[in-house]
């Protein structure tokens, strides 16, 4: 006999902790729909995110290195999938709703512009005086308005709890009905899990990509980064001498395991001490309960500073990114002068939302390669990847 939604909801009631967000208790959707037959509400949301066009475009958007730089370097899509996996693991360990945590993780970067955080900063500067640009808000805008897949409503019509999780650092007054009946100061634990899983993922895997590109070295990491030194010592103690690539990958894996263990143990203690008995009790709290221990947080802050100094702002990475985002400025100014060149969907919204916002929407939806191609077509560039020669030893990252 098929497993219906009601049985899945019963399983949640039996398995999940009392402070987890149950799918049967969702505050619903802006546009009422009949409930799914074979899935929970959050499972439906996950499928809608995966089948969205914005999700598919993540394959060709920059994580750290410009898309196309190397076959093994992460893109925004592979990063998103890794975040979703870690979010599920943490949620499962804490008896939270895995489907909700995974869905928020899968959707958390839908609003990213081409060319990574440099592209986001550029669009925000170009939109000064017109509402700015912030990728968390734009993720919500995509799922609420810009995706056009269903005849009865704009957007994906996701549940309130998923949309709550997408706000992240942005103000939560952008959430439309139905609002919570309580003074919510924190999101659900599942949203907090997705947020911290994002941090665990990009720190550990940016280390991996930095080493793969040759811009970081294990020797310097051992000397200067406690997170690496502790994990490398554990790998050596447990496995002895390993081939270089195996050793590096095991160290990264160990870092992830240690981060996850720290978060799970710390969160469990904080949840017990808080006395929360429901998902709304969590929302009333001023501070999140899904956190690192103080010692791990200090180690991660030192790792963060190291990565900014030696990877993100390394001229080999930062220089090509800056040349790439200059294309966004050229395209933005060109499209303001020639609005007939923006997409049909964006043109239809000009009267209601203004030309600047619609141009911004059009550019934010571009992949790296499409932005380069459009720059070549409209502004006279050559349409090639501007990354130049990437690699700490004068070489490109290894290809597959």
C-alpha cells in the first residue's frame, strides 16, 4: 500500500524532537493549494526548488574560482549540494526535520549573481539609491515572484517555513502572509542548521580548492592555521603516512567531521539548557541555538582571516573576479540605455518595479558564461573567461 502524506506526518510526530518543525504544522503558503498526496509539504518544496531554472543555473555560477577555471573546482551548484548533505546530517543527529533543513540549504544561494560575492557587491553598488542588492533577499524574490512555472500563481509558492529560512541575515519583514502569531526573533532550528552548514561547507571545501589550485600549501597551513594543524595531526595519528592527495582529502574530511561534531554537541547542550518545547519557542529566542563551541568559533575566525588573506584576496583569484565584475557594470549601464535588450519577463515588470530593479534581476539571473557572452555581444568584449593564469605556481588548476 502506498505511503501517503498522512503516514509521513505521523512518522514525523513519532520521530522528531518536540522543538523540530513538523510539516503538518506549516503556516502554509501565500497561495492556497491542495496538500500533496505522497509527499509532505516540505518534500514538495524541495522538489520545486530542484526543478527550478534558478537551481539549474547554479552549475555555471562562481563559488570562489570563476566558472570554467578547472574541472575539479567547485561551482555554486556543487557547493549547494554539499551544504544540503551536511544540513541533513546535522538535522538528523538533532532529530530535526531533515526535509526542511535540506530544502532551505538547496535554495539558499538561488539569488546569487554571476561572479560570486564580487558580483553581489557590484550589483549592490550599482543599485545604490534603488533598493540595493543582497543575495538572500533575491533568493526570496526568485521563489516568490521570478520563477514562472505554475499557472495559478507567480513563483514557487513555497511554505512559510522555507521562506523564513531564506531570509538569513536579511530583515524578516520581507515575508508576506501568513505571519507568525508570536514575536519571532530567530528562525527555526532547521533554518539555523542550514545557515551553519553553509559556513562549514565553504570553509572546508575552499581549503580543498585552494590546495588543488596551488594557491595554498599544506606546509603553511600546518604552520599558520590551527584548524588544519589539529586535523592533520589526527589523520597522521590514525593513518600514518599517506600519499599527498589522499592525505589532503582525509584532512578536509576530518575538518568537516570535527565541525559537525562540535555543532551537534554544542547545540544539544544549548537546546537542553534553553528549555524550548516547540518550534515557536525557538523563534522567541534572541540568539540561535545552533552554534559552534567558543573554542571552535575562535579557530574558525582565524581560518576565515587566513582564507581572505591568502585565497579570496589573492591577486590570482581577486584580479580575474574584478575584471569579470567590471563586465556587470558595463552591462548594467548599457541595459539602462537600451531596456529593449533585457529579457521579456523583466520588461513586463518595468512599469511596476522600475527599470533599475528589472535590469538588476536580469543580470543577477545570468550565469558567468552568459554574462561574458552578453558583454561581448552588447559591449564589444571578446566573451572569454578573464581568469588569466590561475595557480600558485604559474599553472592552471588540474583538469579532469
